[in-house]
């Protein structure tokens, strides 16, 4: 299809310079196998899961494959100030996959291009499209090969390229590192439109730059993801703590143990010490049948309590008493409130798709599509007690209308050659305030509170980084990257002298690089 008919409907909505004569230049040379949407058909690309920003792209490109992506980028690079953004499944919060008046490349249209099992010296990998959803990678790998990726996100309706551009973390990351630590090779269409294959040894600057690179080095069209044998079953357990120091001691103990001496998944969350169905006690038990005995809920007066969430993998053929014994052994040293334990057994796939079930319920209740002013932070172990005292126990003590995650990660499982910025200490916490505005404070209050939390972290000198970052100024980006800033900019300049960017990432415009 020729992009000859694109309308020039670019609006000057954010005061930023817009492409000049873009479409006519574009239309001269591109023949695409895929399709180009304009006008109302670009609506999907004008918003994201966050629901906070709305922009109008010039066109939504649905590429058939890498050649199409390459042609679009090459054509865009000939147009002054034309911007391009890859869109995975649009589950960003702050418009990271949008571009105002530019071209959005919808990577979902490439899902079926790659799906191949590789056996390299006895290690298994799956070669998948950057636009594939992780939930499809999971179900196909398990059903066809009995294998699965090792490191996940909590929710899997996200694309491979989208999470690899950030990090991809969940309760397995303490052992295997984030998803970006579990990739052996990428195919990337750079900002120059070159189709390049990269790995630790082949074009390593592009490989490590793109992992956690916020979509700034090019577009990931294929990824080779490490696999392991998939377990059949998971025992999913929640235990409750009244004291933060006991919660963190146990969580850190579990993530620091050697393989085989800990659970297979470790996460945690904060909840309110009240009977609010969303923010409080009723949200904690894993199912009504195995609910907590309300009689032993501590009357300590603390505003918030802590839930450690762990999971143990096993096979269908394992004897129940063997599983019980192994789990009891792992729980034994933990100091949770006796009796405040809830557990369920479910298949491995059901466990990994657990948030999808919550999504279905939230959609039925009309909550899922509400705005989501989420805040994700990585906070050093040395500062997490201060954070608890000020943020959890005071600022958000009445809840946020959604989950408040907190769990430790190990820096040594992350590769410091990637682009992702982390706190300095070996153990740091992921803290996620996952707000659903329809049932908590308003959007304005939520955004203001997020800002207040970040400003407090800066003022107090906490060792922290934003995860899924979004900033408005170059100075903020420089502070975010710290001593990795120069490396990031130099790497980016060598692969992407033009702008592949999103509204919240406008430091990366060519004016700053050339
Ligand atoms: P998009 O939002 O479409 O894009 C994200 C960024 O990646 C943009 O900058 C975009 O330009 C770029 N990009 C997209 N595709 C490509 C590509 N192929 N090549 C290069 N760049 C690309 N994250 C976690 O780590 N752990 C979690 O447990 C977790 N849970 C989540 C639960 C929910 C309900 C939601 C909404 C988000 C969650 N996230 C989690 C965050 C999620 O990982 C990021 O928002 C991710 O970017 C979304 O993926 P996406 O495919 O929708 O990407």
C-alpha cells in the first residue's frame, strides 16, 4: 500500500514543532505490505492505559514485518522533525507510545511473524515477534513444548518489545533477573532504518542500549527469549505482617537465598488495616473458601499492614505430602502473624494469567478503563524504612483505590550494560502505586500525590529511580540516568540520529543531539 493519501491533519496542540511537508515526502517512496490508517482509525494510538494524555498521530502504520518498519523509518527520517513511536499494546501510563502529529507503528500487527523454538547447545529459546503478547508466548510455549520463559510481568497482555524497552519485572526477577536479563538476541530497526541483529557479542551497543532503552534506539521486531521447563502447578500463598521490619527481613531473606532454597516467586503489597473491600483486609485472602479468620486480625492500631506473596512450583505427579513438606519448610523461618495465611493451588498458566482474571472482573465493573495515574519506583533497601514511615504510613494510609506493591530485587541479577537506571544498592525494592481512579482519589489528587511523593524522595536524598520513567525536561532525564547519561546519549546518537520518541521523552529530539 502506498502512503500517498495521508492527510496532513497535524495540529499544533503542545507548542512543539511539527513536521513540514511530511506526508508528501513520505508518499513519494514507500510501498508497504501492511496498511496505513488515518483519521478516526488512529484513535487507538491517541490514548493509552494511563488515560492521562491524548494526542493525535498523523497516521497509524500497521506493518507486515521488518521491511515495512524499515521503510517507514527511512521515509520519516527524510522529513524534518517527523517523529515515530512504536506502540506495543499501549499499556504505558504517560503517553510513552504516542506521538503528536507523527507516525505510530502498531507492532501488534507483526505478532505472527516469528515463533520458533531454538535449541542452542542444550539451552532452549523462543524466537518471537516484538509485537507478540506475553500471554500468547506463554500459552503457546507451554502447550507446544512444555517450556516457558523464566521471568515475567504480573500482567501479560503486554508486548515483548514493550516490556523489553523498560525491564519487565515480577516475582521471579529476584532469581532470574528482569525480562531484559533473559534475552539472547534482538532484531532491531534502528532510527536510521537499518535492520540489525544484535546480541551480547554482535552489535552489543545496540543490544544493551535497546534493553531498557525506552524505545529510543529503534524498534524491536524480534527477540530470542530464554526458556525453561514449565512446572505443571503452583501453590500461591499470602501471609500477613503487622511490622514492616519483619516483612522486609523475611522478603529479603527469601530473595537472597540460593536457587532451590527459596520460593519460585516472591512479591508483596501494603494494604489498609480496615474492612474497605478494595484497600483493606477483604482484598487479601486468595479466595473466599480459604479466607482469613477475622478473629485473629491484629488490633494494633497500625494504619497499614503488609502481605508477603510467594509461590512454589511443582509437578502434577508430586505427592501432596512432598509439596506440603517443602512449602512448610520454606515458611518455617518466616515471622508472619500466625494464622494469617491463605493459599490456593492452580496451574502454572492460571497463576501467570491471574491478573487477566482481575482485568475481566474490573472490565465487567467498569473500573478497568478508568484513568490510571500509576507511580512505579525502584528504592534502595537503605531508604525503604523511611519510605514506609512517610509514604505508606502517612501519605497513602487510606489507600489509593488499587494495589500498592512492594518487593525486593537483587541488583546483581541485572546487567549493568543495559540502559535501565537503578538505585545503587544490591537489594532494592519495586514500589508500585497502581491507582484506579474510579474508586479512589481523583486524577488531579492522584497526580499531585505522586508528584509530592517523588519530590519528597528527591528532597530527602533517597537512592531511588522511577521505573517506566516519564519526564518533561532534559535536566530531569540527566538526573535520572546519572553517570549513565553520556553513554545513553552517545549510544542513541549512533543508532538514531533522528527522533523516535514519545511526548514524555522529548529530550531525545534531534536538536539535543546534533
Ligand atoms: P507500550 O505501552 O505500547 O510501549 C511502551 C514503550 O515501549 C514505549 O516507549 C514504546 O514506544 C516502546 N515500544 C513498544 N513496542 C516496542 C518495540 N517493539 N520496540 C521498541 N520499542 C517499543 N511492568 C512490569 O515490569 N511488571 C509488571 O508486573 C507490570 N504489570 C503491569 C500491569 C498492567 C495492568 C499494566 C497496564 C502495565 C504493567 N507493567 C508492568 C508496565 C508495562 O511493562 C509497561 O507499561 C510496558 O511498556 C507496556 O507494554 P506495551 O506492550 O503495552 O508497551
